[in-house]
C-alpha cells in the first residue's frame, strides 16, 4: 500500500470541494477537549495516525449518498448536509472523519454548546465558540489554567469571544493562520504579533510567542501530517469491508449498521433505521413466542421479498433497489410478522430455529399467496402442515446452512413458478429442487438414521419429535419433551439392587436419553405422569395414544430393564414415519409434474 502525504491547509482546501463523506459514516461525536488534544498533539510533533480515502469514478458518483463535512458544529445536531456530485471530483473519507472534522472546526469553523444550567428556550442558552491559542504559554511549563491533567500543555482553549490578552497572555485565533498563504504573509503576521506584545515582555516570552506561532504555521502549512491511502477499486463490498476493518477500534460495526446508514439516507418520510429496529424488536419480543432475528435477516428478507438479487452485499442496495424496497416495506413488515406467527405456532422459536434463512422461502410464499395460514379451512390446514414438514426437514438437514444464496434463489423461483398455476405450497417441488443442488429438505435411507441419533437436550430434539405427529400447533399450548420410560427409573443403584447385570445397566443408561425414548406431551400431562412407570400410566390414556406416539405394542418392552429393545423398536417406527413423509413429498412432486404436463 502506497501512502501520500499532504499538509493540513491543502487538505482543508479540498474538504467540501472534492473530499466528502459517504452515507456509511456515523455522525460527528468529538468533544471540545478532544479537538484541543488533537491540536496539542500536532504542535508537539506527534503522529495523528493515517487516513483512508476512496476515489470515486465519475460513473459511480450517484451510487452513494454524499455528505459535506460539518464546519460549524452544534452539539445535538448531527445531520450532515447532502451534496450533488455532478461536475465534481469526489473522494470519500472512509477513516479519519472525526479528525478531519476536528481540524476543520478548529481552524475554519466553530463548536456550539449549551451553557451549563441554561434553559432550552432561552435565546442565550447556546454559545458558539472558536479555538484560540495563548502564544505566551510555554508548552513545557504548567500553570493553574492549563489542561496538563489531560496531557494538553499548549495554551489551547475554545471561547465565545477572543480572550483578553494581558502581560501574561497573548491570545491568537487558530484560524487566522490560514491567511498565511506564503512565507512573506507569515513574516508579516509575526511582525504584527511582536508589535502587540506588551512593552514589559521579556526576551524569553518573545521567543516563546515566536516559536508557538512558527510551530502552528509549520504544522498547518509546511509539515505534511495528513498521510493517507487512496483506495481506487470501485467494488462497494470491498470498500465496505475495508471500512469495517479500519473502524474496528471503537464500537464494533456490522454490515447491517452501515447498510442501514445508506438506506436511511435514501428513504423519505420515515427513518429506515428506526423502522427496521422496531420491526426486529417486535418480531423478537412482541409475539407469542420469543425469537432471535437480526437486522441482517430483515434486510436480506427485503431483497428476497422484493424479487431482487438475494445476495446480501452493498451492490444490491442501489438507489433503484432501495426505492423498490421502500415501496414494498409495509407489505414486507406484514409478511415477516405473518411468517414468524406461523413458525411460532409450530413451537419453533429462538431455542429451536437453527437457521433463519430457512424462513425465506416460507416468507416468499406467504408474501405472494394472498395471506396467512392461521385459520381452519382445509386449504390453510393442509398448507400449514406442508410448510411445517418443509421447515423441519430443512432445519434437521441444514438445507440453508452455510452459503445459502443459491438455495434461497432457487426456492424463490420454484415458488414463483408454482404460484402461477395454483396457491398450494409446493413442498414436493422444493424438496426436489433443493436436492438437485445437493441440499436435503427431507429424509431418505442415507440420512434418516441420523435423525434418531438426536438426544435429549440437543437443539434438534423438539424438531425431530414434532415430525412424528400429525398436529403442528405445538406453539399454541405448552408442551414438554417427556421420557416415555421415566428417566428417574434409570438409576444405577436401583437397577443394581434389582440384580440387573452391570453391562445391561450401562446399555439402559445409554438409551434413556435417545430419541426412541422421547415424546411430546402437553405440559399438564407431563407433570401428571412424572415418574409413574409407563405400563401403569398408559392405562389412563385414550386408545389412540400408543399409535399417535409410535409406541411399540409389545408390552414386555415397557419395563425399564428392556429399555434398549424398546428404543430400538421405537426408532424403527420413527424411521418408518419419516419415510412416509418423504413419500408424501414425492407424491406431491409427481402430481405437480402431471398437472404441468
């Protein structure tokens, strides 16, 4: 990387002429003390770190919302003024906004703050201050008025009016040094300064004033203290990555934070940042179940639901696309809430939703099929069941894990094509389409065994068990994961007392938390069952309980010492159930193919 250096005066001359700020920059936040500390460092010859610029090619200037630097800063008003880039050379500052703005304020502008204890409505509540330096203050001598405890030893101070000079102080407004456009102009300024010294000034005081003024002149006009690297690549994503890395010393930045800044600058009438934040909060904490979705999920969903390129990169958030998203935003909000309400009704929430991207095809279907599936019509019940099977299959198989843009895009195309013929959720077509791309959303002989390896306490446990039942409304009422043969009976001491061999006890203990010994019960039922042996508790259930829960009919397997055989037989029944679901998906695919033909 090759760095270029320039002086402060030359840099300031280009600010708001060819050097501007991109929308991804956060507001100016420095306090007056930080500005004086910056100038103190410069006067001492300390480095102030490098800067990072981005040179924009003329045909890309309209891709970004571009802002001016703030010259006259008023605390609490952090909105920079936008500019039109037409006819300008444009270089954007990726790293160094706070420092450059501070230099601009200190030398050319002002800092307006509220007076202490002043009322907001008072016309005198605010004070507009400029930066001054006491030329008679020797930097190596501390006094009572200095900010030595802050490390500031030059006599720098913000003031509303030029402080009164006297025998001990000679105040000079820093911005006046910008008038010294040549050495001759500086010599003339030095002469005027010398003439303004009090007659009683000592030779040492004269030298101090001259050295301070000359030091200020040198750091502004002579020393090339602005060392910057200029990025010329026009890839927005490369530049965004550079920006994130360059700014990782403070509050951590994310791609969504920066994209939100871009979106907010483009939308009119509403604050995109607040809208998206509010929606994320509502989806996570405002529904019947708790969820854990991110700003990135919502912004990616905007691309998916607006039929734009689904890749979550800066290049896809162009002015045109942002306008499309803004127009679609009310519908997008409704769709995402509808999607989460449906998924939560399945009992899937922050604890069990292992991939938020798996929601994208569901959201797209709901967005374009005409409404939610929260009713009891045959159509709603049928398609809610299909979506449930699809989502569980995707989550258990990781169909949308890793880089899933192609899977999302393919799913969207399949749903779009299917909806051109009918409103049914295209479960079979989705399963087949994802399989062609090496992503499983159902179960076959190769992966069905993996489902039965899920154990109690794992995140996938509820997902796997929910597939065993025709019902999918596990989020409507409280449910528990229950050990069919009670866990409390799998006690080594009790089993030893019952004269069960140790190797058999080891097998029992290994099987107690396997999927084959687990079922879903209503919370009330599970509390009633507690540690009751299954062969006694089952007598209190209805005749269809055993079939619904895929319990082996052989009652001899219900004893604790037969738990390994019970689990093996029940996991066989579970695999058969999963194969039936797979066959249903295949039948739907064949039916769709025949309909198309």
